[in-house]
C-alpha cells in the first residue's frame, strides 16, 4: 500500500508539471478541438492570450478566435480542411482579444487520429507574433528610409559633380573634396542625432569653422535654437560651404574683410539665414560670388527644399538671404 501510495502522487505530479509547462508558455495558447471543430479544452495560456475564460469559449468553433468576423469562418474552414488532408495546417493572421486588442497570431492545427485512422479531433497551438511583426515592420521602414537617404545623397553628389567647374584638374579635385566633406559633416551630425532633426547651430558652426578656420576672429555667428530636418541639414551645409569657401578666397586679397551669419524664425514661412560680408575701409570694386557657387546654393535651397535665395551685391558688400520653409524646421521645445 505504501508503494502504491507513493506511485500515484508521482504520476500526478509529472502530469501536473507538464500541464504547468504548457500553461506557462508566454504568448502561446494550446487547446483542442473535437471532431466537428468545436473547442473541447482550453488552457490558461489560451485564456491569457485571447482574454476569454474556458466557460466562455468551450463548444464554440475555431472561427470565434479569428478576425475580422466576416473572414473568420472561411479562414477556420480552410485551416481545418488543410489539417484533414495533410495532417497539419497553418494560418497567420489577425486575432482580436475579448478586450478589443488586435494581435497577430500563427495558428497551427494538427489532426489527431484514431487507431483506425479516423479523425478524432485536433490539437491547436496559437502563437502571438505581434512583437516579431512589429520588429519586421520597423526593419522594413528603416530599410526604406536608408534607401531614400542613400538615393538623396547620391543625387546631391551628382549635382555637386555636375555643377563643379575649375581651372585645372587639381582645382577641380580640391573643390569636389571640399563640397563632399561638407556633405559628410552634415551626415555625421544627422547620424549623431539618430537620423532625426539637427540643431541648426550645429550645422552652421560646424561648416563655418571647418571651412573658415583662418577667419574665425573676423566672422560673427548668431544662430538661434531651432532644429532642421536631415534634408535641410544637408542642403544648408552645402550652401554654407559655398559661401564660406568664397569668403576665404575673397578675404585673401582684402585685409579688412569681415562677415557675419545670423538665423531667425519667420512666423509665416520658416527660418531665414542672413549671410553678409564687407571689405570695411577698403571696399572691393565688386564683391564676387561665382555663378557656379550661386548655382549650388540655389540647387540646395530652392530645388531641394523649395526655399528662397536672395542676393545683394555692391561695392565691398555681399548679402545672401536663404529662407527655409517651415516644414523643414522644428522649434527647440519640440525637438527630440
């Protein structure tokens, strides 16, 4: 008797432990259907996943678990037919919990046979793959975004090559290198901010002080705390590079050269950047900004951003106003 008494708890414990393992599987519902396809058993994992108690679901068809309702019967019948024909059927689609939450599940139905190879019923495993689907969607979105950014960068590089002119191959290579370096600096800033908006001050100061390192004492920068989109960051970096490179060239022959750059918001449009430079007491006969440099600036601001560019030139003076539309700018309090 004592031996029998010890064996009975051991068998029940093994069965209970196995059931506890099944019940404790996260994101899994495991239950059975009778021969007619009605739900015959229901475990606690199914209750957690679907939000329905055993008393609410026993005796109902598998279609009660599929969503939307108008397609549920067809889905369940197709799944059971596949299980009867091949021994196993699988469906992936939407399910709505009792609370109304939409989740994405993979449902696997396996046929259970009698010794005479007749259908006895079905075992069903439903797995919640919502997190996996969301992860795949994020990866797909990221891949499309990377593709878009790469194509945009290639288009900008193509424009740089097409618009660049120089006296000789060495000058051509140097000019290309400077413009591509400006694009690379903007790209680094965008990457640092996780491919989102970038402080305009970072683009301004990074470009001005990289290209105009010898003119820092003669050039004043006043940038506000707005942020700009990645597209605007790239376009502004190249436009500012053209102005900065031109300033370096002009200042080499003008001892009293000085300049400034300021940014300010325009309530009705976006943000305006005002670049100005002067020769001071020794005005230049004609403040020069090449047509090629101007073409780059207009291509970036007007073509890339749908903005505006206005220039004013006079004896010893140059002013360039660049306006960026509001859809490319973000207020500081709204920035990430």
